[in-house]
C-alpha cells in the first residue's frame, strides 16, 4: 500500500508536490552538513567492530596464554618443597606434641637433666664413638 | 590490498566497499526528507540536523549488515526515537530555564547568506504560490498531533507504505491508517484549496 500505487486524492498529490518542492529548497548549509554526516556514517560503518564470532576467535590466543599462566602458577604452588610443610604443621600443636609435653621423662631428655650437655649432643657423640658405647649407658 | 592467496579476505573487502557505496546511496536518498521530517517535529534547524546525523550514525553502526531493503523503516524508527529524546530533553530544559532568574538569548545564530541561497529557482509567480502553500502546509503540519504529523510525512513525503510506516513508528498498521486518516481530515479542514 505505497502511496505511489494508491489512488491518491488531489489534496494528497498537491501536498506531496509542495513537500517535495520544500525539500528541493533546502539551503546549502544544511545540505553541506547532511553530506558531512553521511560521510561520517559511511566511515563508521566501514570501520565498525568485527562480528562477535571474529572477536571470540581473536581472543583465543589471549585466553590460551592466560590459561597457561594459571596452569604454571598451580604447578609451582603444588611443586614447592615438602620441607616447608612440617613447619606449617608445627605451627599448630598436635597430639604428639601434647604427649611430649605431658611426659616429664621426655622433657628431661631434651632439657639436659644432669648439666653435662643436651641429650642430642650426647646421642651424636655416642653414634660417632661406635656401637660399643651402647653398653656404657 | 588483499593478497590473492586470501580469497576470503578479498571477497570481504570488496563486499565492504559495495556495502559502503549502497549505504552512501541510501543515506543520500533519504537525508533531505529526513531533515524536513525532523525539522517539522523539532522546529529547529540545528536540532533537526543533529537528529538526522545521529540516526545516520546509529543505522551505520548497528544495522549496516541488515538487508538494504530494511534500512528505510529502521532509519526512520531511529530518527523518530532521536526526535522524541530531543523533545523530552527540551521539555526538561525548558522547565529548568523557566526557574532560572537570568537567561541569555538563545537565538544568536546569524544566518549564512550563502547557505540561504535556494537550490532551484522557478518563476516568481509560481515561487510565490509555492511559498504560500509551503508556509500554510508547514503551519498546519506543526499544529497536528505528533503521531499524525509523523504518519503524514512518512507516507506522503517519504512514500513509505503502511507496513513500513508501522515499523518506523513502532505501532500497528491499523494505528497507521487511523492516524493518517485523521491527519488528512485535519489538514483538509485547515487548508481547503490552498494546497
């Protein structure tokens, strides 16, 4: 139902003629600005962002690099020397520590009960001296 | 320039160029009528230019990939939204300015003598008749309710059919017919034989 194909009344035909004439009389300043706006729009259309699938495709290397970095970080985290762990465990009192503290004999061994040096120094001396020392204790 | 080994890139570039040409052609075909429609609604030349410019940019950015046959109703839909936004903003600004104690004269735009030159020059008598008819029609159009004004201009000046007008106005085809009928009635009553 385009007005072109419709049966237009005289009034509609005349109104269209007058309106089209007014369009033709649009001044140069307006024409110039419209022309500039059109050029800007055409430029914007030719430089507009790529479609979504293309943007996703170009993100693949970045995403891969990020995933690799996360993987390396995880591996390094879990691959740290286990020697660190006892320290962390010692930070909290365990049942074994409590037994040791409660056991007075055990503490004596550690605390050098007779004033002649620590138990550990004595044990080290004994192991250096050989197996015969066992009978001396 | 694209390399021959990248056949798909070459196709893509040429299709982009073709689309740019088609878009340029389309916009060149509608810009003056769109300006007149915006001017009738906004009654301000620069505002009308801004509205058309925004509509062009938005069409280019968001809908350039759509089939070219769909551009016209889409373009006028965008333009209509832009006009409505500007009218709302103007209403708010008017309310704010009305409360301000001092306000400057906003009509400081000086007319450009070169810009004022008409592009066509019919005979003086005909020119006078046309000018009179134009003035009367524009005045009568300005007094129409917005929807009637819009439907009349889209149908009569731009030549959109009922379905395209409905898309451009964001309403049903029945509504388009009703608004158009009422617009014609009102204009006939006001203008009589003048147009």
